[in-house]
């Protein structure tokens, strides 16, 4: 266990180093933010002065070393555009991202998992094809379209929900559904194939032969054994959801990290992009780590030291 | 409770709620912007989402009325005491939101703050012609410019007065978080990423605002802004295009407000490299562009065809100038006659920020006339860097832009686009340079107008640049909101009101 943890920690540090280096250089390859910050009438001297003020006139390597030194001392810098510490900006957006991620995950799991189970158990029924069609449709509908349809229907025509924005539970409903439906379809499909896989195994057949009731069979055996892929998916989904849901956030004016990232990339606000990417990398690494640990609890055959199985 | 009673009770409650929300709408105005302001320090950022908000928190030295005339604000009157000195009489009795009076010292401080190179204001380029600001007495300040600078007043329209005792103490960052001004609205709170709230300044010296509170929200998606307006959760939304505005037709309770702006859409040409270094080929390119078609077929939002790089809202606009007529046949004939010289491949540099419908239309029109135009799309920062390439001949062969100096003086449009020394210019004509310099450096209005009328003639005769249209700004508003949008694209809350 300890050696596993150490190895994972080492891998994580290498991954973080790689992510930081990549984000630093790729951004600087994409252009100079100075031009976006000065008015159109700025002269070449004004542009130079602004570049100097931002520290972008220093050699690239010096900037890179400074970036690492500052990050290690937990100084993530100030936004070029807003002139506010990145930590303040991210901290103001993070709660919204967490809220939306939780809402979407809830929608996805609460609908997706039972749906997948149902689709697997009722495999031969004629209506399962129809249901599967709906699941696929939910997954393939572009959110900018389904989102605006929901807004027009529930926000404008029926007036049941606030069309956009944040601040109350009612505001959270539509974005959670729009975002959750995508993952819901993933859960339903994974759960379905996982359960089908289990159903074909011998222990299920012998349990059935022993006369174990379906309900007990599902709860005691199937759910638990089909959970592994669901956990992997959840780890992936959480890291994706926390990185921000750009389109849903844009359509519903939800002030999460995704929107912040896109705005910062477009305006070349390097410092903010670095902060968000670093956070995203940390979350992904942490989630995968947690998923690994969870596996061993759900299925003791999986050992963390890699000797099992 | 019987079902009928329940229904009645529900009806009463919902009627009460409806009344409450209607009453609320009268006290609170909700404005949907595209993004949240970048900053609320008026000396730190220059983008519409920022100034829509902060122009209500701060007073400026002077302002423009709804007709576009420069009128007093903090400066009660002014007089040019020499070619390089402007004397301003500071209005007495203005107080900042913290109760302290606005003094001549605050005016001097504000000018020095924004022109201090170390402060690195993005607006420095608009004010760096000011060499000094001096307090003469409690009510008088004299601004000295490096050279005679006729557009000074037009620039001072954008100079907000900040309180020395607050901005000096809080510093850049602190002042941005808690701005204190003297304007008709006070800063109330900033929920980052979500909204900025302002409340009415009851002690305002001028026209007071009609709303108790105003909330500016960040709603990046235009369709969502429209939905908010139709659902009644927003009263005023900015940055619509004509397609979205058309959705309003037939919808009750909402309306479209539009105003011509001081922004000129234009096609820029690099007149220094082939094929557009030949004036006849440039003329052919100009004749190939159906500007009526662009205005009426694509834009449809109240734009009008432009005859020059200025609008009637600009000082220096030349009356009676005619746009080059659309004549595809003639354009084709010239291209044919010029042969290979006209068919040199051209790159049309652009970025997604610009309306791609227009870029594509122009490309198609030019190619129809026989040119060989290819669109080269990059992100905005890369585009800007190429457009301001220190080597003039390296600047884009073709580009589309919408220029506003936010100063309503042709100097702010034509000097940067046409003077050979400017970052953007793709023209090198000594005679034109001299005229533009005259226009920039003399205070004699007659002489300036004469210079700009000659500029207009030279530019038109040589087809140095192709003015396309005067842009319009489209807003969506609650039917009950009374407001006349102006050319300078500001949202002055104290010039709005509710009907009745």
C-alpha cells in the first residue's frame, strides 16, 4: 500500500510538472496578450510600455523559472486583465462549478444507473429499444441547442424557472439537467453493458438455480459487481465536470470555471489560464487516485500493490 | 379546503406575487451585459462591459449630451488660454459617495494618475498628449498639452475623476474592489463572475437616476440575453444582432432600441504591396463591393452606407461626399484589363471577433470581380499583431474592421488608419501625412475642417481605404423603459426612465 501511494505520488508530481510546462509554453506560442490590452490608438511605445508592465518583455526562460518559483511558493499571480489575484478569481468561481457538478452528477447517476439496470434486465422487451433510442438522443443533442430550448420552454413560455443566472436552487435545475443528461446517457450505457456482462456469469446462473429472488440478486450481487466501471466513469466525470462545462455555463450564464477558462484563453490572460489548468490537473490526479482506492474496497480482488488478480 | 377554494387562493397569491414583481421592476433595473466588467477602476480598463457600469459611478471632466455636443460635467466651463493650455473651472458642490467634496486637487490627481507611465493605464494612449495638470485655485485647473491638441476636449469626455483620498490610499487593486466616485450611482457590490450592483446616489448634484438599484449581469450568450428579456428577468440587454432582434417582432412587452454609432466599418487595403499598390486595382476592388447589399441584406440593424472614414457624429465629417458606386461590370473590366497584375493572390486577415458574414461576403464579391482572395483566420491577438506589424508592407493585404476612437473627432479615426507613422496605416502619402498633421496640431476649427476636407478628397481619389458603413448598436429593452441610445455606446442610467 505505502509503496503504491509513493509511486502514485511520484507519478502525480511528474504529471503536474508536465502540465505546468505545457500550459506555460503553449500559451506563449499562441500570441501576445499586450495587443488585446491597449486601445486601438496605442502607439508602438505604448505597446512596449504595457508589455514591460506585464513582465512579458523578459526572456522566456526567466519567465518560466519565475512561474515555477512563484507557483511553488503558492503565489499564482494576478490576472492581466482584472488586476486581481488569480486565487481570488478562481475561489469566486469554484463554488458555482462544484454546485453545478454536483447537480449534474446527481441527475446523471439518479437517472442513468437505474436506467442502465432496467435496460439490461428487461433486455428482450420491445420497449427497451425505444428507451435506448432516447438515451442516445440525450447524449447526442448538442447542449447549446437543448439548453436554449429548455430556456425558451421553462424560462420564457411557461415561466416556471429563471431562464439563466445563479443564486438559488431554481437557477441550478436547468443547467444541471442539461449537463447531467450527457453523462446520464454514459452511465446508462455503461451500467447496461456491465450488468449484461455480470448476468452471463456462472454465479448468477447458479444463484438463480438456487431460487434466489431477482430483487435480492440485483441488490446483493449485480449492483456491487457492476459498480467498478461506474466508479471509473464517476472519477472521469467528476474531473471533467470540475474542469468546467463551457457550453452549459455560457448558455445559462452560470459563472463557473469553464466560462472563466474560455474567456481567459480568448483574452490571453495567461495567469488565469495557468491557475485553472493547474487546478484541473490536480483534481484529475486526485480523482483517479481516489478511484483506485475505492476499487479495492468494492472488489478486494483488485490490490493496490499490483500483486492481486 | 375544496379544490375550488384552493384555486382561488392560488390565484390571489400569484396575483400578489405578480404585483410584487412588477413593483420590484420599477425600483430595480436589470441590465444583461456580455461579460462582467474587467475592472471598475475607470483608469484601468477600456472595454464596453466595464464602462457601461463605471460611467455611472464616476463623473467625467466633460460629457456629451444626447445630441453629441460636448457639455459641462465636473468642469463647469473651459477656455483655451494659449495654444497648449486649457483652463477648466471646476464645479463647486460635487461630493463623492463617501461625503467628501470633489476638489481641484482630485482633478489634478486624476489627470496625473492616468498619464503616469508607471501606472500603465491601458488608456494612456488617449491622454498622453497631456504634459501637466496644475491647480491654480480651489476652482481652477490648467491642463498643458505637449503640442496644440484640438481633440483634447473630445478625449476629456472619457476622463473620470477619482477621489485622491480614496484611490491614493487603497491603491490600484483596492480601488477596483471598492470604487468611490461622484456619479449618479454608487457602487454597492460585486459578486465576481455574476453581477455588479449599483444603488442610486440621492445626493447627486445633477439629474438623479430613476432606479433605486441597478444590477449588471454577465450573460455571454446572446440568445440567453434575449430569453431573459422576454421572461422579464432583464430590462435591458446589450449587443444584439439583427437576427436576434427580429425574434422580438410580435413579442409583447419588449422592444428593440437602435442607434447609429460613431463606429465605421471599413475594408482596409495594403496600398504598398501588389496587387493593391495600383490605384486602379484598388478602385476596381472598391467598385466590386456591394455596400447596399451588406447593409440591407446582411446587417439590417439600422446601419447606413458610409462615404468616408467618419460619421456625421464626428468633427471633420465632410458633407456631400458620395460613396464609390457599386459597379461589378466595370470592376471586372478593370481586373481583366490589368490581367495578372490584378490576380496576385491576396490574404484577407481576420479574426472571429469580426462579423464573418461580412468578411465572407467581401471575399465573394472580390472573387466575383476576378480577384484571388483567400480568408486567413487567426485569433484576435495574432490578428492585432499582424495588423500592427512594425513593417508597413507586412500588414494585411485586406482586412475588415470597425473603428471607433470614442472621441467623435476624425483625427481619432483617420490619423491611426492613414498616417504613415501609425501602427495601423497601410498608406504612405506625404501630402496626406501633412494634412493629417495639420488637422491634429491646429486649434483653428476652420483650418482643421479644410484639412480634413482635402484628406477626404485624396483618400477617395486614391481609394486608400474603403469605408463600408456606419455601424449601429442594437439593444433589447423592456417596453416600459424610455431611453435614447447614443453614438458613444454608453449606458447613462440617469438618462433613462420608466414610462409613466
